[in-house]
C-alpha cells in the first residue's frame, strides 16, 4: 500500500541479530522485504554481521584517537530523531555484545575507533557539518571487479545550490531535465525540490517542504513538465510515549491531497485534481500504521495519469491528454503503489487481496481494511483494459518500451509489444532501474549496470541512478572511490554515449 509518511516500524533488532548470526529463517517474508527496502534496517543487519565477524577475531589493545560517527541520511522528515535513536541503540548493543563475549567488564578494544562523549548524549542543534560518508568496500567476494569506463569527455556537471546535498532517493530525469531532492546540512528541516536543465545548465527550485510535509517520494518528469501528488498532513507523537520501542512512530493524519503539474521552463504550477481522503488502510509491513488512500501520478508525453476515489466509491484511473484536455477514466481493483509510463504504454503496481477491517494476523486485528498482495499491470496505448504481467511486484521502473521490477530480491524485465516477463538472472538490494536498454541495480553496496543484450555486470564508481536516458554519477570531491556518498556534486552521462 502507498504510504504518505515515509516512516515505518522497523524489524525488531533482536530478530535482526539472530538473522545476522545465520538464522535467516527467523525473518518472515514481510520482514525480509522490509529489510531489503529499508536503509536503516539493512544497515543494522549488516552492522550486526560485521560486529560478529570482528568480535570473533583476535584482538590486542591499540590506542587510537576518537573519530567522528559515520552518518547516512535517510530521505524522511524525521531522520534526525531516527539517527539519534539508532546511534544510542548501536552504542548500547555494541557494549552489551562486548560485555557478553568477554564475560564481564571490558577494557578498551583496540583497532576500532569509538565516538567521543557519552553514548546517550543527543545533540539538540547541529552547529558543525555532519560527516556525509559511510565507508563501504570497493569490491566484494560476490561482486564483479570490472569497472565501467565512463570517459570524462561525455560527463556533464549538474548545477547545484551552494552547500547542497543531493537526496539520491529523489532523482528522476527525461531527455532535458533532472528533478532532484536537495537538503542543506546547516538547516536540517530545509528540503526542497529542484529542476536542472541538462542542456542549458539552468537550475530552478520548484517546491519547498516543511518538517511534516517532506518532498514527495514519487515524481514524474516529461516534456519540460513535472508532476507529483501533494498531501496535507499533520503529525503528533503518541502520548504517553511507548517504552518498548526504540523508535516510536508519529501519528499522521492526512486530510486532503492535490495533483500538481509544474512547467519547468517558467516554474508556474497548476492544480490538476484535488480531494479529501477520509479512508485509510493498514499496511501489513507497518503493523498497525494507518495509510491514507492518496493519488498515484505518472507523467508521460502529452499524457498525465493519476488515480482518484476511495474505498467506498472505488478507485479510478484518470488519463488526461494535456494538449486537448480530454480525459478518460478506468476502474481499478485497488489503490496503486507505483505507476510509470513505458513509452505510450502505462504500467502500474496495484494492491490486491483485499481484507476487511477487524481481521489481521496472529491474535490481533487491523482497525482498517488492508491488502495482502500486489500485481503488475500494463495498459497498452488506446486499450480499454489492462493486462496482468506479474504478481507480487514492487520497485517498478520503466522507459520507452521496457519495464523492470522486483519480486522479492529477484529482478524481472519485460519489453513491448508483448510484455513477456523475463527473469534478469540476478538479485538486487534495492529497486532496479531500466533506461535505453541498460539495467542498473545495487548489490553488496555497489552500483551495478548491465549493457543491452549483455550478461556481464559492471561496477560504476559513484553511480547513484539510471533514469531518462542518463547515468547519474554523484560524488563528494576529494573522497576516495568505494564510499557510499551523499553527493555534493552530480554529473550526468548519456547512456547512448556509453560503450
């Protein structure tokens, strides 16, 4: 189901610790899917694995100076609260593991820098720039060592605002424009949406955000226009605060929505559709979290697709022709998770297996209706009904005549006109991307690509996205290759120029 508020309950850390020790079966399918999609849980699982490996090694005391705490940025409005909680949890967990392994109080462990200051100290104000790098291995035993050669002659620098950090979760492009989420480290609540013209180098801010109304996760761009769905939401923390959770969730209520269409050349915006969303559903992956039924939006060449409706009156897909203003409407079986244009055909992931309110797993019951499954659908140009392509799909990506998606960790692809599903032959730690016949995905902390018609996979140092016919490279100048970056510099490379 489509979640407006980006926070979701994380997998219990004791279960992650057991999984890290080799008991992978302890995680349910839903938890494994959450870990694959959640940066925090994925990193925590990896941290447990590394801690177990390190604690099993031979140690000797070596005095080292204190080092800064590594930092990674989540693409959510409440990332600072989660970071503080995650830091405190990590320090406490490490101390407990050391105490348990040593059988009693432990002296300092050499070779492992530790953060200075008491572990429970949480800064209330950021006065210095937080380190924006998390060291990651440049290679891995299961990853290829061959690098993709990207000549400097075909790289183009993307203009960024001063002191900007790029949110790599919000990077989408077409032939002329790159839309990106931007955060400024000296103002943690300041986040905005920018559009960069890849032909002229022009830069324009097209949307601000507030702490409880972050930049939309799903944005479409085509033909010098951008589209997304805004929601008007309010947030409050539970009272009393729960004591059994290290990261309690805020209570979010979203009262209305609107579909926004922005002209990137002028910056002018207009509201295409708006409404209220009294209906909510439960997300099984987020336990009891209530999720509003909100629009899903996809912008194509002279066409804007968006959903409206509710659970009482039904969900509808609206296809608006921008040049003429003509609209046609199709009935849907459930809310849409994702929607993308694949040339003139439209693909989406639709919720399935509706469950009534008052039912739920184990002994509990969800207060709201919910959906257990999903299916990938394709609507060919001019068709009146859509065709089901695959079940259990998510992380949908599309380009002209091609789509890619994930089922579990497996990557699948299909191409027009037949849209026959084909397993790509590899697994991905995050959503796959497809453009110009190229495939891109993340595996073992590496950004990987595959050429059209080739089975070999190549590492792209500093690679962060593949979208709209462009390979996006992000780096922090002066830092070595092999780091997971929050870019302060972006470059674009046309995939047509790659060999």
